[in-house]
C-alpha cells in the first residue's frame, strides 16, 4: 500500500479524484443553482475540445500568453541582472518595481484599453507587466548574490566586464531566474484570462465569461477545468526545461506544483 | 634574501598626504607603503591596512600569516588587482597593478569554480580565453587534471566533488593559463585536517616543477613554515607587518622529516610565541 502511493503521479491523481468526490457530495447535499455536479461539467469537455471555434479561442489565448511571456523575460531579465550588479541602477529602479509589484496588473486593463484599444496589444501588455516583475525581482536577487570570487577568477583569465555579465553572472543566476520565470508563467495565465474577461473578443476568458453571462454553468466549470489543466501542463513542461537547463545547480529550487 | 626594496625618501604630495615614492625594484611583487581605508557610513573611515611594505622575489614561496581580520586577504586581493589600494603602490615586475591580469592567478578558499561547467571545461576556461584552440586546450587541461589526480573526474560537475577535489580543480584551472604568480588566499582553510596536509604535499610537488612565485595567505603556523621560503607575520587593527621570518629549511621538503627537524620546530615555536604575545596585547 505505502509502496503503491509512491508510484509517480498516483498521489496527485488520488487528490483530484478526492476533489471531484467532495464536489459531487456538495452539489447533492446543497443543490446550488450555479454549481453543477462534476460529471455534468466533465461531460462538456469533449464538446468544447472538438469545437473548432473553441480551439481557435484557446490557441489565440496561448499565443498571447507566449508573446507576453517571451517579451517580458527578454526585457526583465537583463534589467534584473543589471540591477544586481550595479548599486546605482538598483537604487534607481528597485523602489519603482517594489511599488508596481503588488498592483494587480489586470486592474490596469481598463486604463491600458484607453491607450491601446481592446485588441491584442492591450492584452499582451498586461501579460507582459504581470510576468516582468517576478522575473526582474528574481534576476536581481540572483545577480546580487553571485560569488564575487567567481567574477574575480574570470577577470584574472582576461574576461572583460561585458563578458563577465554574459558568461558568468547570467549562467550563475540562471537557477534563480528560472524561479522567477516559473512564477511569471503562472501570472501569465492569470493575467491572460482576466484580460480576456475585461476585453472580450476571443480567448479562453471570452468563452468562460460568455458562458457565465448566459448561465451555462456546465460550460463554466468545464472551462475552469480546462484552464486548470492548461496551467498544470505549462508548469510541467516548464519544470522539465528548467531541470534540463540547471541540472548542474547545487540546490534544486523545486517547488513541486506540477511535478511529483 | 638581501634584495630589500630601495626606497628613496622623496615625499610626494597627493591630496595633502605624504607618501614615499617607490623606486622601481626588480622584485616580482613589490608592495610599498600600502594602506587600505574603508569608509563606513556608521563608524566613519576604518583603517584596515597601515603602511605595509613587502617584497616577493621571483620563484619565492612567501606566506602571509595572521589572525582573521588583519587584512592579509585584502593585501592579496590588491596584488590581484581586484581591490584598489588607498595609498602606496603595488608593482609586479616593476609595472604598477591597475587591475586583474592572467600573469597573477588567484586560488580562493571558496574555490569559486564555475558550477555550470564540468571539471574539464573549468580547467579549459582560461586557455580558451587566452585564444588557445579547443583541442589543444582540452589536451592541456587533461594534463593538468592528471597532475592533480583528477583525470577520472573530468566530466563531473563541481557540485559532485568533495572540497579537496574542488580545490584541486581550482588549482588546475589557475595553472592552466600559466600565470607567473600564484595568489593563494587561504586555499586549504575550508578543508579537513587530513585533506589539508595531502594538498600541502601536492602543492609543494607541483611547485617544485617550475617554482612559480607564490603569495600564500594562511592562519596556520605549521602550514606557513612547511611551505614557505619566507613568512610575514601580520598584526591586526590596523593590519601591519609584525615580523619577517626567512625559513631556511632544505627542499624538497618531506613532512615526516621536517617534524623531527629542530630548525622547523624552532620556527614554529617562535612564531607561536609571537602570536601569543600579540593575543595578550589585544586581550
């Protein structure tokens, strides 16, 4: 019995089944109008996942999320590293980022829509903002704690300041950067759905909130399951990439969300 | 050991401070009237090193011995060009030190290996940086790994190695770019007593091959006497040279023989006495 529990994937599977059972018992006991039994919601999944329109919406969402995420990492990582290695830059930017960090990015959506309209640009910008801050923060924290002697060793070999940044600080900080990226990925998913809720045109958030407006609760819960699975798959894939990239690192920064 | 630096007392005024002008000496490393001041926001300026004079001849193995906080590592960092001097001058082969360079290879207590590189890649890093072709660099790195008894571990990552093995890699990595001077900053300080003595023996074996100039920082009296041609003893607050010992013991040195050697014992005992005295002054 105890050995069977250690099969990879079994404990999380049991937890999922447990959740569905609790959900089912709850709906039978209280019969709330907006809460369909889990089987009803699950029954909607094949329909949604074979509907070309729904798939186009999901693809549009993932594309936005990917663009926002990549742009954010490309922007935030160099800034974080630079802040970590220059006291002046850190002193200039750190307070600014600390003020922006707790602001819910989706709350800025209405303002951004005034500037950029309801199209792609607004949504990508909101995702970008959501992802940037954790990546800046972790790159910054990682870069400032790079072992000084490692940089000195490289300097003695003749590696110049730019080379040290790119070839010593960047790889040395990579494990910490990956922690920021992982948080960023989850935030990308959240900001993606909420931005689509506010500016409804296409996307997962659009299907979700349109179903909610029309009181199609089975579809609403089916979408919640889809979003949850999407998050799980993204995180699982990211964790695989992370492990491959920083397998050399001393202490694996594992926060097992998707991975057993 | 008679090549004391020629000093001519020509006061040169810099920012109202008077320093001694140092005539270029032919010593490998010449540290002349060097001071180091750190400015702290709370306690104002803190004098870490006060008027240190020290020379190291080519091919000499010189140790700087002192308690923690006496600034001995700072002195080494300044020779390496990693830390600026506040006053005075440091020259290497008559050329003032302005920054790090491959002529001075550091080996740190913290090993400072590149953890994302394998053992072989770590050792190849310097030669590649100096423009050696990849194949040649790999062959050369393997040779050095054999020298430090680590040829079986070339594909390992630093995290998979013990402290002693890491320090062997660090030594090989530094030797790989052929510095004229080895700057060793308490290299065996983080190792257990057994590994420490093994590595001391290995270091001497390697040193006997080409007798590079070595500046070696330590707080172990036995280590300093066993390895060195000359030992500078430093006192803290502010750090300054307390006394110089020329260690006149035959080479190549064998630990077991030295332990029975009266001269070795005398050096160790007289340095220990000096350190005891120093402790009482600061108690």
